[in-house]
C-alpha cells in the first residue's frame, strides 16, 4: 500500500499471518477394564483397586505408552493411577501396560455413585506415547456394569 503525507511517498507493507488449527486425533488403543472379565461388573461398595490395562498386540506395542494416563468419564473429572506395571494380562505373548486405580476414587470422581444397578457406563483411558515415540495422544475405552446392591461381586 502506498500513500503520501506532506508530499513524501510512503510504502506500507502489511504482513499477514494465518494460523491454522489442527485437530489432534488420538491413536486408538485397546483398553480392558478388569482384564479378562466380560462384562466388567463394578460394585459401588468395592474397596481396593480397579484394574485397567492397555493391551499390546502384533499391531500396537504397549511399551511405547507413557504410563502417566488418566481414567475419565464424559462430563466428569479424571483419576490418575495409583501404580502401573508391565505384564501380559491376557496371556497373548505381548506386553500390556497394567494400571491399578483406587476403586472408591474412580467411583466418586467419575460420578458412578449416582448410578443404578445394571447401568452400563463407558470409561475412557487417555494419555500419550512416550516422547521418544512422538508423544502422540492415545485413547481407549471400555464399559463397566454397575452393581449398586449390597451383594459383592
């Protein structure tokens, strides 16, 4: 753009910046709540821990996952695991990343204590690959079947 002020010709250069938002789509991973149990009953009176695993396979190496993950439910908070380990929870020959979450923390933080006997709820496990594998977001989900009665399963 050019313009004159008091007989002096000025040139104005305008730099434009375009910012593009890119949606990051998490890599889907296979998650198993209460490994090798189907359905996955969760008694709301349960004490102790809730086991959750990211399953390794011939197409996904679970050892590439950073173990700092969170268990979530849509519209509620998130829960960090108490501990984690590498083990083959489904005995398929591939290492799995196994987590233990505080059962009552999961129940209370994710609003499961407001549900009824027989309700089925989807829980998501979110995290990232380790930095040396790109740090890409990962996500998987599984369902729990709510047991709200006084019977312990």
